[in-house]
C-alpha cells in the first residue's frame, strides 16, 4: 500500500487516540465482536500456504515455554490460546476484561487446570492475590497496546511473577492485503493505527503495532534475560526469563 493511498484514510479525532480512549475502544470492539462479528474483508487475503506450519511452530513454542508452570495469562480472550498452553502447564489463570469474551471462554470445554477471572491487564495487583505464578503468557495483546503504556503494563505484569519465571508473548502481524489497507499513522504519534469495522457498521480506531526484532529487543532486553525473538510472516513471538 503506497503512502499516497494511505493518506486517503479519514483523519480521526485526536482525542480518540489518547491511551485511555484507545483502551476503551479496544475493549468495546473485542466485546461486541463476539455478538456482531467482523465486517467481511474488502481485500482478498491471497495465498497463505505457509500459515499452518508457522502457526503450529508458534503453538509448540508456546507450550514448551509454559511446560510445568503456573501461568498468569493476560487478555485471555475466548480461551483458545489458554487451552493450548494448558496441555503442558500445571495451571493457567486467564485474565480478561471484555465480558462477552470471558463468558464464551468460561462456557467452553476447558481442562480442569484452567480458570478465568475478570480483570484489566493494566491493573493486575489485586487479581488472584493468593495465587503464585512462575509463567507469564500473552497472546494477541501487545500489538493493541500503545507504546506509551508498555512500561506500565510490563511493570504490573512482571510484578505478579516469581523470580526466574518464563514469559511468552505472541501477536498477529497485519500483513494481509486487507489489513494493510486499513493501517495508518498520524503525525505526532509513535503508534500505528488500524480501522476495524463490525458487521453492524460500527467502526473503531485501535492501535495495531507491528514491532521489528530491534523494537522487541529494545523493549524487553532491559527487563529480561535469555530473550529469544521470532518474527514470522503472520505472527511474532518472544520468550524470556525474569532475572
């Protein structure tokens, strides 16, 4: 997508790009997506022959990282990734703020070592106060987090993990033609944004960052040890340990 074409994107209300407003829009979008579903893609995704192999590798790496651990998962959504890592983890506690996603996750056929709690990824201090965690997991969260809130999120998240814990994070990449057609940037903002539309016609502007390996190393190396970074065609993922 050329820069000329991207400039046709309507200019959003700058107030909507403030972190608190983006947070509210993100919660509303993911909550209502369970009711209305996304608007069909306007641009065909194209060939994705290598997608299943990349996804399988990502799942294997996730499961290996969380093997034998008591896992705190943030933004657990409908629990699909939760159930994947539960196959190797001792336990998984999923934290989700969108009520409809939490309801769907809890109603699914979950393993006995999985539990879900309502909570905000940016306010984990009072969540499950009696539980101890030596594994941290986030699937599909960081790409929606404004860069200005990385430190806030990571400080609160890692404060709930024991010394030597293993952390695994993964997020999708906006690489399909349809996703690229909805990406835009705004002068004065570090983040990349995306318009998302539900089938009822409602539209949301959300953060859609796509970090490079250098970006991820800059964010996580000061906070971790043994950092591993993988950038794929459809997802990126990282694994690291807490000092």
